[in-house]
C-alpha cells in the first residue's frame, strides 16, 4: 500500500476522545465498553451444521469450491496454502511480543489521527458510541521506524519476520485471486492491471495485527464491531482462540472456528464491485473471551492505488448492467472513512433488475 493511500485517511482523521486503555489493569468492564445491544442478528452457534467452507487449495476442483464459497458465504478457510507453519508461528510470536509490551512503550509507536501505520485503536471506533475491547497495530511498508521505537535492540529480527510474511502472503493472495477470478470465468487478458504474467506485481497491501485480551464480561463487550473490509480480499491467521464471526444471510452470526494450519479468506468490498455483486463482501466481527487471549493477523490485499476498479465487462450484459461506478482504492478508502458500512451504497449506480435489495447494504446493522 503506497504512502499515497494514506491521503484518504489524512482527509478523514480519526478523533477519539479517550485514552488508550491498559486492559490488564481492569477487573471489571467499564461502562464505556458495555454494548447494550450487540446487533439485531441472531447467533447460530448452536447449529453445528453451519460452518464456513474449508478448502484444500491443491484440490483440482479448488476454483469451483472457492467460487461456491464466495457466492454463498463471502468467506472460506484454506489448507495446503504453502505458508510454512514456522512463519505462521513467527508472526504470531511477533504479535504477542508487541502487545505484551508496557502500555507506555507501545504508545511510542502510536498511529497519528490522520495516519495509517502504528499502534492504536480500530479506525472504525469513531462510528460507534461504545469502545471496543481490542488494540491493533497497522503496518504499511516497512515497520522499521516504529519497531525501533518498540525494540531498540532487537528490531531487526522482528522486521525480518514481517518482511518474509508479507512476501509469502503477497504470493498467496495472487494465487487466491486467480482461483476466485477463474471461478467467474475471468482470465489474464480481462484484467490489465494484473500484468502480462498475471502476477499482480503492482498490488497494494497492509498488515493488521490485532489483540483481544481476556475480558471480565465478554457477553457485554465487543472486540471489533461488525464491518466489511475495503479490500479485494483479506487473508487472516488467527491463534487457537475463537472469536471471529461472519454474518450469513438468512442464518445469522456464524463463528469461524480456528483450524490448525488453515487461513481465513474473506471477500472485500472491491472484489464485490469487481464481481458486479456476485460475490458479497462479508460482514464480520470479533467477539472476546473471559479467560483466553486472542490474536489475529490480517493481510489486507488491494489493487494498485491509482487503478480504477469497476465491474468486469465479461460479467455484464443487457440483463446485467454494472451496479457500481469505477473507483480507485484510494477514493474508496476515503468513502469508507466517511460513510463506513454505507460506502458501497455511495458508489452504486443502480439496483439489480430483479428488484431485490443489494445484500451488501448494511445500513440496517444496529449498534448500541
């Protein structure tokens, strides 16, 4: 994610009028963290038959399985993805070391109100009246400057792990993109910005590390409120503590149970636009736990900052007009920073001819 993408955030600085909380010092849940109404959707944790698809990416039918998962869920888990187990362990270790630092040490690498990189609360916090039981660290480009603040003596080894993780994730993201696009019948010549070899070399990305400490009253708390990602796709590694939930239309919230060695892949808003609404960007949230500490590491993958994303021409026709206008990631991030979950509605051209409401209109999500 080139630095110019930060222009979208500079235009919409996040003004949070409260201090960063040291969660370890709290024995009770403060009122400012009590969500009186989590949302209007039921949870379906009791329905054991409902689980997010688990797909082996080496399966000969992987593109068909992924296509079905994208259309019906907007999220899936992948195995045999090629990311070494040691590297997943290493990135988890970096996250754990970072978030276990003393609060004052972490604040040395605090994100500025109009910035992208660094330590801080979720940017979406400003859209909600209550605070979230989590902390995060965003990495765009090299983490060297911030890591020097956090670990004056050891920063280089942590930087090396981040660099290796981002390199491997970029390769996997490109591979997943072609599996997803292939399921739509899209090939290399249909996407000019993929490059002559289809390697998406100009793609932008960010790495988001998230910490969800054990919470004294998890039933009234929220780790990360419901949202969709502004990406093409997001690849998430989570530790062995559950908490991630996705909204399935007609069902409710479904917990994405951690699977050893698997990675979670969710469709973002830009891929929703690219597919002309065929593949929904999934609404998801993070819940917290009374006794267990949860970590997640999200690789946020998008197009080159200046490339306009619009519904692919191969998916359009007389009965399938484009539902969204062209938009760059930079512009869309600005729209998202201003309008949050109504952002897709802001770039919509028309409603589907079948008269159905776009399933991605999340204006009706209630919070409290």
